[in-house]
C-alpha cells in the first residue's frame, strides 16, 4: 500500500496510506474531515544514500544465488579443512578452552 500526499484546502498537505486501486479517490482530512484531493508527487527514490543503495543491491543479488568463491588455502592457515592445526598443541593462554 503506497503512501500518498493529499492537500486539504483549509488545513494544508497531509500524507495517507491508500490502496493502488483507490489512488484516484480523495481522502478525508484528519483535522477537519473534509475531502482532500491527491497531489502529484515525485517518487522518493533519491532519499537513500549511495552507499546504502549499493549495499542493498549487493544483498538482493546474492539472496537467491550466492557468489561462489574458490580460493586456495594458505600454508598453515589453521582451518579445519587443512588439518594443519590438528598436530599442534593448544597455545598456553588457551589451554583452558579444551577444544571449544
């Protein structure tokens, strides 16, 4: 349901939610209850800053199909796939963690 701008002759402009099928109809003014016609308004596409717009576009693009990244492991990276840390004892400052 879009947000439309209406203009009351007595009270001035106000905004109201209305369904798209009733977009051409007037709305009731919340202050004086008079019928107010809908004003033509510019779309609010530029209210979002560029950084946020790019971040949302990136997240929408990866929502259904995540980007596949293939990268080789570095020597001694320590991940569970490489198993290079399996033979190393726990560091002294972490002996209390017991494998967590």
